[in-house]
C-alpha cells in the first residue's frame, strides 16, 4: 500500500498540522461518516477538518494538543 492510499487515516496520535497542506491546524472535530459509525464503531477513530485547506482527516485516538 502506498502512502497516498493510506493518507486518509493518520495513526499518529501527535498531529497538530494538516497532512495535506502542512500549514493548517486540525482543530475542528467533525462528525464521522455513517459507514465508519456503523462498521468501525469499535475503533477510536476521530475525524478532524483542517482550518486552512478544509480537508478532512481521520485520526486514531486523542490528539495531544
């Protein structure tokens, strides 16, 4: 699997900057998609939006801010 295929899932718990634009901060929690809620409810996935570029990223666990 290439890095571009797994870019939507960040397994690092310490992530303050957006992995796409490298400038914006991941400070806005947003709702997870219905498939993630239904089938991956047992994972500690959290979805964040970048304040700069607006792209969305899933993170595992809490982010240490």
